[in-house]
């Protein structure tokens, strides 16, 4: 059964977020409302907040992100000074990289500030694990300092930080997988997400007996990979454009690969 609460907005800016895809996903999710939602790549949390499942297993390889969500479960409040200031941004970025997760609550506050203030909603780490997103160029930023409304919504959800293949998935779980795109930039974590990982994910998803939805950019390699594994493919236009020939641009095409419907 889905929640009856009003939908909360995702607390973070998130490049590649799937809030725009919720109407499409809801049509699929409503066929399995009693199931647990499993997201191997929960990202900005737009899908879980949009579908509002009673039970969810939400995973991400980014430890700072999962720590932030766990602090939301604890009723996170921000007591750091928040300002759209370049000097303060780099001061906090250095502090965040030095601190790591030694102080979970403080790390979550710093992560939130960096996310809201950094460039274009990016979350990027270098190969040493350092957060390296530059200062953003926003005229104004509306910061939150009290996340208590999220506490009750996230209370029954389980958050984990690890590899998708290590998730303890149950037979009837509804899996929604939104991995990093099959594009040149994949440095979302210090380890990246290469083509071999795309293949490993696809093969892992084929082993699940319940409903599966995968979203990715509709590259020829991705389409071939999932079609050859027996998935049903559906195509949607994303609310962004990509370069075409010359100066022309076209709507970005995304593919949904479906199993178990």
C-alpha cells in the first residue's frame, strides 16, 4: 500500500534525477503496490519519494549520500552557517574531504551545503575519493535547516551503501535500477561505472523473479544489451536535449527495459 502523505520534494539537487519519470513509473508500480521497492542506485531519491512505498531498500555506492539519508531518518537539523559564498564553499569542501564520515551528522550537513551550492547539482569525486565539484553560479539559494518532515516518510525505509550485487533482494521485490548513464562521464563515485559494470548489472537483473525496470540513455550498446537478455524496451523523451549534427539539438532519448510485467 502506498503512503497517503503529500509527496515531499527531493532534498538534494541531482543531475540526472528521475522526478520527470514518475508518471510513467507510477503506472507500472500501481500493479504491485504491496511489494517492496528496491533501488540499487537511489541517487537523489526522487523515485522513492514519488512512488511513496511503505517498504523500500534503497542503496547507493556513495557513502556520503547514504549517510545523509540516514541522518534524515534521525531528524537532521543544520546548525552550520549557510551562505551562497565562494570562499565559504571551498572552506566547507575542504572540511568535508578532511572529515570523511568521522562525524556523521556534521558530514551530512556539509554534504547538503555542498550539494545545494556546488555547480549544477553535480556529485563528483576524484579517484582518491575527494569531492571536487566547483562552486556554483546561483543567484539565490533557498537552504533548508530543518529536515524533520522527512523523518516519518523515511522511517520504514532501509538505506545501504554497497555494490548492487550484494543487496538481499526478495523474490517479489519491485526493482527500479537507474545506473550511471552509458556516456563518457561516469565519475559519480571514486570508482566510476564502466561498461563491464553495465553488463554485470544487466545480468544481475535477469536473475530476479519479480518486476524489474531499468532506465538508461538509449545508446545502441544499452539497447542491444537488454534486448539480447530478453527485456521489453520502451522509449521516452527526457526533459533535456543532446547535441546532434552541426548546431542542431534533439530531445534526449531514454530507454526503459522491463521484465516481469
